[in-house]
C-alpha cells in the first residue's frame, strides 16, 4: 500500500510545529525570566520612591504601592517584600527579623550587579544559599531598603508557565485543526505545479511526442525536471519514428516478393500431379505465403495508423443493412453456430466504407474463432442521441485473466491461439481499435458475468474529422 503524501506533509508540519513551540518556549522562558526579574526589580525602586512616607508601616506601604500599580500582573509580588531600615539598630527591627542578616551583608552593594537609576541604587546577588534583589536610595547609605527573595520570582515564573502550558492543552484541538488546514493548503500549493506538469504529460501520446510546446515548467524550480522529460520525449519520438518507418518500409518491401512467391507457388501447384504429396506440400506452403501476405498488409495498415496517415473517404453507410446481410450470410456459412441479432433500422453511419467493413468483419471473425462448439453469436445495434452502439457477444471457454486489458495489444492471441488451435494473427482487434479511433469512436472488450465475451463499439453517427 502506497504511503499518503498528505499524511507525510501533515506529520512533518506537526513535527516542525512541535519543534517551533518547544524552541519558542525555551527561548521565551530564558528571555522572559530576565525581563521579569528586571521589571520586578524596577518596581521595587518605584515603590521605594513613591511610598517612602509609609515605609515604617508595612501595610500602608503595600497599599500605597498596589494603588500605584493597580492592575499590574506583578503587583502581588510586593506581598513578599522585606522592608529593612539600616539607619536603625538591627536589634530594634521587630517586623522582619531576616533584616538582621541582610543588613550585615556589606559586600552585597559592591558587586558587578549593582547599578544606579535616578535616585535609586539597585543590586542583586547571593547571600548564603539564597538569591536576593534589593533597592535603596543612592545618597542614603543608611536608611530604607527593600529586599525580595529571588525564590519568590522563580515561583511566580513557574505559575506563569504552568498557566501557559495549561492553556496550550486547552487550545490543542484548535492547533490540530489549524495544522490540518495548513497541511491541506500546503499540499495544494505543492501539488498544483506538479498537477500542471502531470496534466500536460497526460496529453502526450505516441502521435504528439514531437510537440515541444505541450510541456512547460510552471516555476523555474521545475525547469530541470521538464528538461529531463523533454530529452526523454525527444528520444522516444525518435525511437517511435524509426519503428514506424521500419514497419512501414518492411511491410512495403515484403509485398512485392511475397506476391511473386505466391504466383510461383500457384503455378507449381497447377503443374504438379493432382493429389500428389508434392502438390499437398505446395498447397501448405501457399497457405503460409498467404498468411505472410495478410500479416504484411495488416502491419502496413497499423504503421499508417501510427503515423496518422490513414486516409478516409467518408460516405454514408447503412449499418442496419450491412449487419442484416452479415447475419444472413452467417446462417449459410456457420451451420454449427446459432446466429441471432437485434438490429435497429435505418442506422446511417458517415464513415469510410472500406474501413467500416473491415472493422465489423474483424469483430465477427473474432467471435467465430473464439467460440464454443455449437455456440452462438448475438449482434446488437442500437441508436440514440446522435450515436450508435454495436455489440457482438459470444460464449467462450478458457478466458485469459488479462483478456480485457490486453485484447487490443498487437499479436496478443491467448494461449490456445498461440498453439495454432485458433486461426488468427492477433492483429484484428488492434486494427479495429485504430479504425475506431480514426472515426472518433470507442471500442471495448469485456467479459460478462455469464462468462461471455462482448465487443462493444460506440460511435457518433456524424464524426467531426
């Protein structure tokens, strides 16, 4: 079972999207953490400047700051501020006992992380095993200081990312639907130029290989592909041309010597004693010469059909009368077969009379040759909507499994006929098909559920030529 190109694109799009989401999350988490830490640190400086008057009353200080940052996503982080006053004796700091250890870290404000913005000095670093952020007035080395444990910022970040991940799960169906729609669109965009090339390729036949304008590259990326195919087309056209010329020339050249050979064989048959072994062998040779002449004539006709050089002389042919006469003659010559017909009257086909006769007689001969002992043949002619359908049906035995697919292949005759149990060359149906194409008709051979073979010709009554 072939793999689906659309499924493959979908899987690749999902994989790429997953990689992009993960990479975006890791990158955003890294940069956003730094931005968040900087933003919270700056808000600590704003709180110190704007709400210093309430510094000695923590509840009022926090209320003041939250009023300033009303609606801010990070205003609640101020609940974890540690307010220390270095101007007071560290023994008299009842509100935040942790200040005793923080205010003893004299080197905290001297590191590379210390900076000054306006009237506020910022610094962050480690005290013991903990990370701390702090702000104070730059011109007051003793006084109000705000400290914040870095673990609180990390906890806030974890909550933010947990919220984001939870929302990602909620929107996952929307993401999948979007990916599916994107996949279908990408498949359409990718396949559109390929489909264009495919449609142009489908127009190529053995008779149109010399038309260089048939195949064109829709984009420059496909020019190499089209060039490779054009090179192949030129080589195929050259090979087809040589093969047609060879078949035509060989058939034409064989006609004269075979005709001379037939004349000489007929004279020898006449000169030899009647009923002698030599005359019998000569008659057998005459039959094989006739067979070679028939093959030559049919190959010449097929080569002309391949080269589009079959000439038509259009005339009105009464198919109803032609088939009625065919069935009437069949009753006289095929006494071991039951011939029946359902023929619509006054069906007039504008066609080449000689080729039409050959087509119909080939279909009838095929039904006779591939029939059963004491079998039957039924001929049907119907007319409707400016077209007619002619079908010839017969029972047969040992039907090849590939009959419907290969019936019109040249020299295809089936196992029994190759053993010469059935007379024929395997070219009759091929010629019928070429004649049908010449008249803008379709010809098919099908095996019915009743194990019968039905040849069906469907053609317009007045083909445009």
